[in-house]
């Protein structure tokens, strides 16, 4: 392959704090009616937020740049859809989920990543 040149697109990402930031929270919702839930004071602005409903095997993933209340929604059967109204909302170090996402009597893991 002498003389063969392939252009590769690349993106440089800098880490302003010098370390990667990670937040993880394992919790269960009560048997009460589902309610919108806000997690504040995470300590950094997430670039990726993942909410796993462990009970029903459902996940929502939000990436920096996605619209507010959006997420990639994956159900137990493996179907992935773009959620545009009941996904994840991020504002600074605060993450909010709608009542539709935060179903009552379920076990969840919230993971936030950033740098």
C-alpha cells in the first residue's frame, strides 16, 4: 500500500480539570405516583448522562449537544428510539427527568460523565 493515504477526521477534546468527572447514584423510587425528579449539585456539567431502570431493563442516554428532554431510549427487547419529550434535561450541574421516565416502584442507576 505504498503511497496510499487516507484522510481521517479527528476531534480534539481537552479536559479542563485535568481529570475525568464521574457521578453515580443507585436509588429506588417509592410506591407513590411517579414524579419529575431533579439531581442537583453533581459538581460538574455532564457531557453524557445515562439512566438505567434496572427493574424493567430500560435505559435513556443523553449526550452533550442533544436537545433538552431528549435521549436515546432503549427498551428490554433492544429497540432504540429517539425520545424528544421525556428524556434528559441538563442545566449546568443539574439533571432532570420527567415523571414519565421516573416510574414509581423501580430501581435505577444514574451515571453522569464529563471532563
